[in-house]
C-alpha cells in the first residue's frame, strides 16, 4: 500500500484493486483523444504509486461524464478516481488553471464547473 | 476599582474582563470595544475612522469565552462583554479589478468576467454571518453570479467595506469589490435616467438662466435676502 | 398542483430562450411551474470526493428553499443542475452522517431530510404525451436527432431513462409530429466544462457528434442542457477553423420545438 493509492482510495471511496484492466473505460471515454494516459493506465499507475499521474493531462481533461463508471464490469467508478487525483493537487491550495485566464462570456455553468474542478 | 459618588461614599464601577491579543485587561462595562482598548492603553493609529459605525475601518474579530462561535463586528459599535477575546483587522488584502466605467458594458456577464472567483461561491453563508451591517452578502454574490446587477446593487447598498466577509470566505472572494462594481454599473447604466435633470442641465448650458444669474450677482445682500424670504415654497405633501 | 421550478444561473442568462419556451409550453399543457423565490447557484458539477461536504451545501440549501416553499417536487430543466441537485438529494436520503454534519453547519437553516423530489421536465412530459399530442397545431416536419449528453443519464441512480439507449426525448419529438433519427453518439459527452480551458476537447467532440448525427440523416439536433447547447452550437465556428469541410446543424432546446409545434406566437 503506497501513499498515493491509499489517498486516492480514501478520497474516491473506490476499490482500485477490483480493476482487472479490461479497458472498457478507455474504450468508452469521450475525452480519450485529449488524454496522454488512458483511464485504465491511470488506475495502474496509482496502484504502483507513481505520483506523475497528478500532473498528467488525463485527470484534467476528464469531463466527469460517468461513461467509464457505468460500463465497468467491476463497478469501479473511474470518474471518482479522477476527481481524487485532481484533489491531491488542489487541496494543497494549488490551482490548476488561472481563473482570470479562462474564456470570457461563457455560460455560468461552464465557469462554475471549471472553478470547481480546476481550482483549490 | 471604586470612586466617590457625588453623595459621598463609594460606588463600585462594574468591570469586565477582556483579552486583547491574548492579554487580559479589566475595563469598565458599557464601553465599546474601541473605547475599552483605549482605556487599556492602546492607541489607534490604524483601524479607526469615524467612530460612528459608518466608515468600516474598525473591523474586529472576537470569541466569547466557552463558545466556539467566531464573531465579527465593528469596534466602535459593539459593547464589551465579560470573557471577550479580541483582535483587530485594520486591513483586508483584496483583489480589485481594473476597469474604465466609460468603456465597459452592463450585461449579465460583466461581473463574472471581472471577478471570475465569484463562480467559486459554495453558498456556505459565512460572509452573511460575518457582516456587521447584517446584509444578505451571499445573496448579492449569487445575484452577481447570475448577472442580476440591479439586485446585487440593491442588496449591497449599505456595505461599509469593512472587509470581514472577504477575510472569512473559503472561496477567497472579495465581496465588497464585486458589490462596488455592481453599484457603479447600476448607477451609470441600469438605473433609469433622471430626464428632468438632463433637460435642466441642457437648459443651463444653452444659457437660459444666464441673464438671471448675472442680475443676482449684481444684487446686494439685503436684496438677496428679500428675494430669498419671498421665494416660492412647495406646500408639504400630507 | 404547483411544482417548484429551479432555473439555475444559465437559464437566466445564456439560456433564457430555454426558460421562456419551457414555461410557455408547460402552461399550454396545464402545468404551472413556480420559480423558487430564493435560490442559489447549485454548485455544479457534483463533487465526488467522499469527504467534500462543503461543495454540496449549495444544492442542499436549494432543496431547503424548495421544502420551505411547500413543494414536493422540484423541476430543474438544466441537465447539470438536475444532476447535481438529484445526487445531493440522494445523499440527503441515504447518508445520515453527512447530513448531520451539513445540518449542524447550516445552523441558520431548518434541517433537511431529503423529502423533496427532484425531477426533470422530460419526466413530466413523459406522463403528459397525450395532452401534448392534442395541443399540436403545426406538426414539426423535419428529422431530429435527440442528443442527451451525459448528465441526464449518468450515474445510473439519477438516469431519467435507459442510459445506453434512451428514448424519452424521441417520444416527445414524435408526439410533436417530427421524425426521429437514431444515432450512436446521442449519449456521448460534449466536452462539458473543458470549453473553459481546453477548447480542443470540445471542438473534437462537437465535430464527431454533429457529423455523426448528420450522417444518420438529421436536419437538426435537440438537446436539454445549456452547456451542450453552447458547446454544440457556438463552437461550430471553431470546428470550421479546424475542419473546413465541416457542415454544421441547427441546435434547439426540446422546449423550443414544443412552442413551435403548439403554434404559440413568439413574443418580443
């Protein structure tokens, strides 16, 4: 049990050891083309304790659409795991984006969601 | 402490125990926090202004002994209580956006464009609880997020910019700066214009009152006084 | 019986046309929606961390306002608000420990017990299809692709219909006299809030979804979510910059179709 894995399990409430790398999550993920690591690769790296996942592109381009979680045969909700990885950085009071740099005149839901997911 | 009353004999003044930055002092009951601190020997060189509850300079944060609740109020308006633990907040660092009132528009995105941090509001209501003027702070921030400039201006009208809300906010919003922009936008762009004022100013600029002004400038004080006393006064409306 | 209506920030700004058309259409079939007299930003998207109660306060506070207003049902048209409020409501019903903390923190509010139910207008519509058919004056002539996006259908606990193959919006379109085009990307995410900082993700998703709908014969796309509407409509010009051969499609809210079919005059 490494620090990263125990923190992610605590924050997400998911059992990462249930994942058997079938890849259904990555196959269904609509944002996968923007990602550098596939969702199933992210899970494996967390299990191995590789903290570079926190700065990878994948958790930050995840749109929380839950497609991965509803398709997983082991009922692992990968969206929660992505959220946990984001929180590891955000809870240190480090924002992932600068709010003053986002597009202006977006609908409020976009600004509120971006501030929830990308700022600490 | 005792002092002699006018009738003779001793009259006991009620004293209360307060803690200023952790140190205990005994001060007369019934004093305001500001007076009590001065009684204790502190001299205000920052964090004091009108002493009348209007300027917002003397923001104070305190707890009462045995109670976990954190209170915030103005030092010049709050009476000391026994077991008060006090600290002053003479300055709040707060981010103010740069804007030119003549160049910006008042639409439903203006406030969130200048202060995108208002999108971080979690509706925790801590700001409302901290406000010494008892304003609906969370409500006006929510109105600002929604682009309702009129409502934000209306609800924040009595804000004295003491900064207590901004210091306690977990989303790190500077509420009073957002409210100030809302009120400025409201006054300049949203509030209905006073047409009779605009017409009068135009008349003045066109010289309609120039002759009368020249005549009055040449009059003596007695003549002016006569004119003034004989002026038309509108009857009081019931 | 009156139902409480929760607009959300965006229905008062970018998506005003959604609100106006929905209220008019519902009035036509005899449903009165009463806006909550006080409401707050729901705090999208729902926070998934097990311990993050702070980010759920906004949703619970809105549900308390609904309860105070005496509403048993709260209608939330915006898909994202619906998702956030519904998940928070489920938490309120099932997680006693979290609710005891939230109730203790919000000591200026009455305690909330999960007694309001959060529903989406499409669920209301599903029960009123006969009345809707009867109210149609100008049947829609075109072929529509119903695009659900993600948050109306997932996670499973809050889905308004079968999450892999929903058809609730299609039944509405058919009742309004339109014909329906099925396409495989109808429940694929549009990119959502990536539009704020990662526009390429949204441009790619837009290109895929609209091209796919067009290939399956659609004349227009119908949606329920203001962010999907923004991402699919406003971003089409960005898609054209990357894919010059891209041919877009008009995007409507389902309530706009209802107003058109009912023949309600557009005001102002």
